[in-house]
C-alpha cells in the first residue's frame, strides 16, 4: 500500500481514483465494508482505490476538550488499512488552518487536483469541511461540477441486537464497560494497545507473577479497569497468551490517579524491557478489587491465570 503525504502534486498521474474519506479510527467492520465497496468500484472503473484520512483526528484540533480517546495510532491505522488491500492511503495534514477549510476547497485541493477522483464512496451520514458543513448532497453537487460520482453507503448495524450502527463511538462505549468481546465483534479484530515496556516497582516479580509494565500513549482509549485474558505480541512476531491487569492497584496504593497496564505472559521467562509491546484484549475476567494481603492476592492471580488460559485455549 502506498502512503501519500504530499498533496501538492498528482498522486497517480494519468489515472483516476475511487476514494473514501474519514477519520477511520479503529478501522472497524463498518469501515471495511466501505473500503470493500471502494475496491470493487475501482476494479470496475480501472482506477486506483484510495482511503483519504487525516494525520490527526479532527476532533483533537476542533474540540480538544471533548475529543475522544483513540482506538488506533496512525501506525496501527495504516497497518489495518494495508490489510484491506487498498492501493493507497492519503494522510491529510490536519491543523487549525485545515479545520477552517470550506468543503468546496477541500474537494478541489485533495480530491480533484491531487487524486483525480472518479468516484467517492462514503457513509450516508458523512460530513466534512468547516463546521461539518459538507455532506453527501453537497458532495454530489460538487461531483457534477468536477466529473465524479458519489455513492452513499448504508451503515452496517451491530450484530448483538443493539439498535445502532457499528461506529468508533459505540466501540469506545463498549470498551468503557469492559465489554471487549463486543468491541471485537464491531472491530472485526481484537482491540490492541501498543506501548513500550518500562520498569515498574517490580512487585509482581517478587511475588512470583512477573509482568510487563506497558506504557501507552495518553491519547489511547483503554478498556475499563479490570483483569483480562489477552495476547501479547513481541517485536519479533512472537505471540504469547497473557493475563492483563489494567488498573490502579488498590491493594498497594490508596490513591493512584492513573491506570497501569500490566501483562503477565503465561509460561514465559525473559527480558522484555524497552521492547514495543502489542497487547490485545480477548476477554474480560473480573473487575479490579482490593485484597486483604499478599497471600489472598497471589491466590487470586493463580486463578486469573487459569481463567485466562481457559479463555484463550492456551
């Protein structure tokens, strides 16, 4: 997959494109439905298939005080987009100036001048441009002026009976409730937190349950505090079953004001410090709670590991 960051010149000289546009946070099942349609239409038209997205989630520029935590970093998003088989992804720089761009100017600058667009496939609720003033009807009008067609796609509904479409917002809501299985169903893949393994207080090692203390970016959306069964991927591609503790460790701290992500790799003994870790949440095991002492904590940790092994068929 080609990644395009320079919008000043034609991305594919002499060729037209079929595109979709959006933040694409999470690259969930609904996103992939749209991309599949983009690829199909591109094949029909002999065009390149392209996802147009942004180097920053627009909400973090327009309304940072209420912007959502992110399901994916740019690196994760690009990897997930590449897996869809799309020909290229355009990373549009998004800053305060870009947030004030009129829909008509965005279309001319990016879709027409850079991408020579032939067709645009977007969700039926699509909005873009300054104050979200652009929508599907306006895009269709611009298409008539600039020789491209617009195909709105109906949003796909959740499979669990909840009467709402799959969306990044609904996935964040599921994660906030610890419902990682529901999040997986909507994402089409396990939610993954990425970070560097750093040294913690090493208490886990002293009680016989060493953990990798994974430091994730502050903008990352994390599930609710609790204990989870998961998968831990190392930089060399090794994947290990793990028991994940996400929380504030009330047994040892009365007022820790942030949640810590710790993963115990089942059956693994080795040095993970400074490595990049990918931690995937597979199933919720229990809520975090305070224990009376080390012995009761150790007993529970043994149970957690057995429950994780069972959930993971490990």
